[in-house]
């Protein structure tokens, strides 16, 4: 089923943890299950319908451990009704088995990274057999994939998987812009990427660092959805740390209103994204 959202409705995603940001960079990074759940609830209150979730070990290291995900998801569930979208990207250098672990928690959504790229000074490896394997596992877990595209060719890859029948159900693309080594964060890039996806597919923009605000605001003007949060950007303004992801969500929600977009709650987001729930 491919669902077309009425263009006024907007799904905000909060990427509240990530795998790269450290407590040294910002004291506002949530690490424990309780901190993650508190931040998820604050983001929900600010307008987020989806939480893009990574977890950390007690010392703050990125992890794809099933138990840590189960704990974080349970803590979130106790507090709020957000859609939980677990990462299958993990951190650069993790193997496929490790990256797939959160799927054992049967999350409502999970990311599917659609190609390999240079990721800063490292390489984020997503060879085609791994993409296929993770795609199948996402489906077997009963989760809906979000298609992370850091390059135009990654959209092609997703469409190929769809044509082959490996990728089934609703198509939801996330254009991830401005990763050093990936496609740039520019208006013409968003316009081109959105032109490449089939009618009825949904799409959103995530952009790193200083690009987060202008690119997500552009997406909101162009009818797309938007992701903000500390995973991609820790600053509210130049040199001013965001006190968690919720202030970034609140600012995006306020902007949405000014351009006639209606921020939806998780129940409506489930319908727009074609989630079973
Ligand atoms: N941490 C990045 C290497 C995802 O969550 O699916 C990959 C990432 C993508 O964050
Ligand atoms: Zn992520």
C-alpha cells in the first residue's frame, strides 16, 4: 500500500541519540533508557511523531545491543505514544548481525541505509547484499523501513529493491544531506531527489550540522517531512547548544505553522506512513 499524505500534514521526526555525538560535545545527549524516554516524551510534546532511535552503553559508546534497545523502547512506551524507529545503521564499522539486533524488538519502523558512502573520514559500508538482507529482516520483523538516501544513487537502489519485490509496502524516503562524502545540502538537490521518487511515496529531509534548519525548513515548504535532533545537529544557533532535541523540534513545529503545515500526532503519522499500528 502506498499512501499519499495531504500536503498540509507534516510528520516531525526527532533523532535524539545517534551514534557519533558525545557527552563531551554536548551535555544534553541522552544515554540511559530513562534519559532517552524523557527526551522522547519532551520531543513528543514539542511535536515529534517519530523517534529515530540509537542506544548507548553506560559509558556512552554506540551500541546495537538488543537488550539496550528493548530497555529503551520499554521506557519510551511507558511515557509516550511516539512511533519508535530503530536504527539498522548503527555506527560506522559495525557488522550486519550487530546492526540487525534491534529488529529482534519488532520496532514499528527501522532504517534501511541504501548505499555505501564516505562518512566523514570513514566509510559507512552498505554493500548490496547487506541492504537486501536487512530489508528482508525488517520485513520479517513486521517493521516498516525508512529508506535512508545519502546520494541520488541510493534512491535508485531502493527503487530497484522495490521492483524486485524485496522491498514491499509503503515507500518512505529520508534524504540525508550534507554528510561529508555524501550529497550536498542544497535546494536543487532536494528538488531533484523528490523528483526521483514514485508518486505516492512519502519523503523527508534530514541534514547535518548548520544545514539542519534551512534544509528541513525547505522540506516543509516543499511538502516533505522533516527530521531534527542532536544526532544530526547539536546547535540551536551558531555557538548555542540545543538543550536536547526537543527545542529543535519545537522550533521546527513553530516554523511549520508559518508555512501552513499541520504537525500530526503519532496516530495520524501511522496512517500517513502506512504502519499497521
Ligand atoms: N550512524 C551512522 C553511521 C541510521 O541510523 O540508520 C548511520 C546512521 C543511519 O545513523
Ligand atoms: Zn541514525
